[in-house]
């Protein structure tokens, strides 16, 4: 699709903005680039398998060797500025 200067002027009128003549050609080139990119995306969407479109899935690694609970508690609490038992102590803000 080819964008012309009159199209840029029409879009500027719809957006109620003033574009100097020196910037119209730059904006025309930018708009052509954007439309070319959108058409590439559309082609990519059509080339995917229909069975994959709209399918939601989580890609997660299997948790193969989980560590036992509480193994790193002391290390984490040692880095806290203040602690109360096995918890990080913070100022009351309410």
C-alpha cells in the first residue's frame, strides 16, 4: 500500500494536529514502514496452524530435584535488616 502526502494531510486533519511541510515526507515514509510491518504480521498469523491459534499453555520446566523446605531460610533471614523468629520484621505502615 502506498501512502501519499494527501493521506498524511488527511490523517493530520483527523488528529487535529499541524504538520510542517518539511515533516510530511518523513511521516509518509514512517507510515509506509508501519503498514509494511503490520502486513508481515498478518501473513505470519495466517501461516500458523489453525489448531495452535488461541490455545493457551504454560511452558514450564519439570521440577526434577526440588530441595527440602527451609533449606535456605537461614541464609535469606541473615540478609534481612531485622528479623523476628523465622520472619523478616518490617515497620508497621498502617
